[in-house]
C-alpha cells in the first residue's frame, strides 16, 4: 500500500513500519484469521483496518485517539501473519507503533498503576511470588473491586506452588549429545515451576547439558508489546550480556511468548547501532523452542524411548499463537506428542484462533479475553480429550481458568510436562 | 444480455488506442483521500441514523468511517457515515433516511472485491452487511436461506452435515460475503464445471432505492437475474435462497509444469477438445508460482515457465480417473511434466496455494493493475504468448494466472509507483485489452466492473446496448443514488485519444 510514513518518520523504527505497510495489498485475507474480527465483525477491529489506521496516524491524517481503541484491542497474536499471502510483518508494525505511540498517550491513573505494577512484578519472580501470595488473600474481595483490579486478581493462582530452584549447570545423562542455554522465564517460575523442572529433566535424560545463566532476566516481550520500549531495551541488553550464543548449540525457551520475544530482538534493536544489531541477530538465530530442539535431536539419532501409557490417552494440542504464528512451529510439538506410545492426538476446532490470553491482554481487555477464552475452552471440551497441552504459560493459565469455569475435568499441561510424565511412566 | 458473463465472448467494438482514465483504474489513487475528515461535526444523516437505528449500528468517527472507504484494490472516498444493519428492516430505515437526505448509498460486504465495487466514489452512506449473518439449511429442498452478510464458505460448512455443498468458490471465500458474491456474480475455480454464483440463486430479497422491499424468484421476468452482478447499482440484496448440490464422491488432483506459458495453454485447449470436463482447471506462470512458494513453501516447481492445476470429479471413480488420464495425456503431449496429488492433504495445500496467488503478488511489487479478460479457448496459447511478449517489451513486471479452463485470464501488471511510470502501466494495460478484443474476447470475466473497469466497459459495449443498460438503471434508480460511478459509463464517456 502506497504510504508516506518514511517521509514523516525517517528513523529505523519508522522505516520498519513503512515497509510493513508497503507490503499490504489490503486483500482482506487476514479478516477471518483475526480473533477480534471474529468476535466484533467490524473492519476497524481487523488487521487490515488496523494497518490502515496506523498508516493514517503515522502520516498525520488521523489523530492518535481515533485509532487507539481499535489498536488496543489487537491481541498481538499475529494469526494474521500466517494468513497473509503478501507477507506483511504485522507483528513488527504493531510493536513498533506501540513503542512510538505510548509516550504520547495519557492513560487513566488506575490503568497506569496497573500497567506499572504488572511490568514491575512480572519480570521479578521473587517480587511476583510475594504479590501472588498477597493477591491470593485479596481474591475473596474481588467482587467489590473495580474491573481494572479484578482482572489481574483473576489471573493469580489459588495456591502458590513452592519454588523449584534449578542449578546453573545440569549435566547430560549418558553420552553427551548437546549443550544448551535455557531461558528460565519470569512469571512462570512462580505460576508453573514444574515447566522448567520438567524441561531440564527431559533435556538431561536425552544427553543434553543445560546451562542457566544467572544474569539473565525477563525477555522483555511484555514490555515490548505494551509499548514500554525503554524497559524492553533494558531487558534485552541484560539478556544479550547474559547469554553467549557461540558457546551453545541453542538457546532454549519453553514459553512461546518468550522464545518469540528473543527472536524479536533484531527488530527491537533496529537503529541501536550496527554492532548491536548483529549481536541481536546472532542471539535470535540460536533461539529454539523446546519442542523444536527436541524434534531436531529426534531427527538426529532419536530420543530416549517413552514409557507406554497405562491406558489409551487422548491429548488435544492447543497452538500457542507465539509458537504457531510468531515462530511457525506447528508440526514439532504434534510429532512429539504422537511419539508417546498409547497417545492419540486430537485437533482443536478453530485451532488457529487465539485463546485470548496474550500477555497483559487479560488485564486490559477482560471482556474480549473472556469471550475468546470461553470459545477456546468449548472447542477443547468438544475434542473429548483427557489432556490439553500447549507450549505457553499464558495459554496454560487461560485454559485452566476457562475449563474450570465450564466444569471440565480436562487436565492442562505443558507439552514438556506430558513428555516428562511419559518418561516417568505416570501417564 | 449478460455480455460480461464468464466464458461469453460476444462481439466488441474494436476502437484502438484508448487510454483508460487513471483514477478509475489504479489502486490507491490519492485524489480522493481525506475529504471532510477531522471535522468534529456529525453529518445530519449520521445524527438521523443514530437516532433511528441506535448508536450501536452507526459509525460516525473519522477513523471508523475511513475503515469503510476501500475494498481489496481501490481506496475510495470516506463515507459521511456507516450503518451496520442487523435486519432488512434496518436497511429500509437507512435507505429511506439517506434518500431523504439526498445522500448516495454504497453496499459493502467484506470488501474483498477486486474492481472497486464497494469503494465510494463520492461522499456516501456505506451500508455494511457484515452483521446480517442468519443462515439456515433446508436439506429436503436442498436450499440455503442466507442473509447478505453470511461468509461464503460458511454456507458449505453448514450444508456439509446434510451431505450438501454450495459450489461457487471465489479465492476469497473465507472472507467474502454472499451479498458481495451476488452483487459481483462471483466465480471461482469450481465454476468451470459447476457455474457461477448466479446459477445457484432461486430467490432474492432486495431493498430498492425508495426503501421498498422486493422478493424475486426466477420466473416471469427474471428480475433476480437483473440484480445478480448489478454491483449494488439497482438495489441492495438483503437475503437469498440458494440451490445446494451434492458433492462429487470422488475428486482427483494433478499438477503439471511446462517450460513455457504457451505450452500450458495448448494443453488446456487439447484436453478440453479431447472431451475432458475438469471440475477446476487453473493456470499460473513462473512469477506467480514463485510468489506463492515464498509464502507457503509447498514445493511448487519454481523453475517451470508455467503450471496447471487440475481437478476432475464425479460419482464414478472410473470416469474421474479416465478424465484425469485425458488431461494428463494432453499435458504430456504439450511438453508438460505431470504430478498427481497423492493425498487429500496434498491436494488441499495445492488449492490453498492457488487461492493465495492474487495477494501473494504483493511480494513482487507494492502495486498492481489487474485485468480479468475472457478469450475463446481456441486462441488461449496465442493470447498468453502475446501478452507475455508485451510484458517483456514493456520492461514492466507482468504476470499471468487465471481460470484458464473457461478462458478467464488475469494478467497483472506489478509496479512500484515510486520508481516506475504509471503512464507505461496504463499503456501496457491497454495493449493487453486490445489483444483480448482482437481475439474475440471480453474484458471482465468475474471481478465485476466497479470503477476499475468502467473505461473498459465503455469500449466493450456498443452505444445501443449501453443506452438500454442506462434505461434499466434509471427505471430502478432514477436519482442515481445507488453506488454511483460504478458499472455504467456515461454515454460518450469513453475517451477517444
């Protein structure tokens, strides 16, 4: 689409946005792939509409406030990127746009406080653990609180599980086949500590040494996607300094959103100097989702055999948007699940559609998040599966909460937890 | 009548060297941007409609109105307000209010059209039908009852549990609405064997320019036929009763690659001459193949000069296989390499690839001018060769694909307006149109005329017929309030350079 964005914004981030808009031919193939268009049915809540809104704002033809209600409803699921034949990097466009527009916005006090609280606590497991414990006791008061405070409380677990600290180095069992650095994430250390423990166990069992660099921190995805660019940059610097991509076979993540976040560093650091851009590229090139790393290992000599399940088990696989759409990972987790003897894989209807979790979306757009969560839970229930597995902590929490609301007994696991249970003979 | 129907190749005028008007044909003309935007004052019609329909069904802000100014090819004029009717009664209210205010009305579905049909040419009320999505299937009568905003693919999805299917399959069928398909008389790959949208219409409901509701069947004067393909210029289609059919029991798919476009076209002519009636018969050249391959990575032959994608289907497996063998032999004798799809999944991914061609071309250049010519099958190979040669001679990026089975080709000129001359693009488009006309073809197969093909229409229709079309238009819309500036050029509007 013809645009004059580069004239108004000749910097690196501006050029990135201009190129994204250039690629759009406004064909509308993205419309059915967009969760908010599915729910709301209006053009301005579709990817095509949002691209044109951003273009108009960037060119000065439309005031920002006209566009923000619709841009804020975007989950950032990038389902539209998968559906786009002309290759529009929509994720880069909306992320850069949010980084550019956020400093110009005035948000209500309560929204600013919630945002600050989330972005301060999420990346700090120790602080988040305290917050979660306090929040747990505030839960019964939720009905009395305003919506802006109720939504974050909803997301907190009813019980906070004990921490499972992991060593900086875990040796490979048997013959050493690989050496990886592991991104241990932040919120999930508190919400779902078993994800990381299971990841390290499965890697080690398959002959992989696991390093957990202690200097690492939050990947910065939450900050990046909410427009807090300075914070995102600060977090990215920390990880660029903590990880040494040349010394390992891969930098492994077990959270779809975080893996995708690391892969977005080249975009985040665009315009921060050529040397830094190269560092970001080098790190991003080494990032693998745990399912992809295991699939590569499997292709290169196989995995340690799984114990057969005690009875036939049906497992539904839920595509996390930041795996399926942002990283293009769909086949690998499915292949791993199918390789467990006794497990059959079930597909979820409308599987390409986001579950409505999407980072801080639950907190900022609770109505839409709930509608999408409810739709997803119903589609999962319709599979008749015993378990539903996914590769992302946000989806995990959303699935748990909406399945529970509908009274479903389906258990929610991370893909790696399923593999771990299969190794332990506990399926 | 139906001079512009798919596969029809009736006579055309052969006046030469006419240059189409720029704004009518190009994507993204900058001439019509941002009128009346930024003004905080609501248009009186917006106030009136908000009162009549409720604010939930009316969009008034500058940003939201702008979202209803374009389709999949053309940026149009920002509407004065947008109504989102939920029933025929809402449409009636909106039409009457617009009539009283003297404001034109443009109907809009999902805006996936490729001729500018839903992009206003002047400040208008846009009626978006996306909330009119009631759909029911009558399996005994084999009918679907649909409101205008139903997504095309949803009809087949709802019919499938009853063992029924709705065959018309425009490439955008996951996005497009049935109202838009009816207004453009949309086609698709399946239409070669099974007919276009209009062939499935049993009855229509529409609201006329005065806000009166009409219910039409196909008997007596076929007024439903008149509304089909009228692009919202005669009335606003609100509901339809569609014929459903039973899906073929067996389908077989093959892909054939050829060194040159001419050989692919020869294979088509000889396969059909040999008696094969494929369900789908699609063509794309090397640039198209590579653009799709960049998107989907399905293993298409990047080195081939052209490829054909063919389905044969039917209830008798032996006949289906025989027809496929006929096509296969024709491809091989024209120098093609044939590969049969081994599984349904492989066939599905090949057809997804075909549906992605048009938007995937955005990967090559940011803008394009698309054509929609239909030529007799006997001259296909001459036409594709001549068009290819014109592209090479022009120095512009020209690609070809289309529903070659019924002679419907989409030459697309891809260009970057920052570095390439739009004059040259127009000149090439005109040369391609001349090739089609010289070979006894027509200029619009399935995309509709809209505003993009208005100039072509002026050339292709003789003055007597055009006067007759205007008589029809004036009988139903004397004030010219329904989608003005579309389909019909004014008499004498054709340019004589």
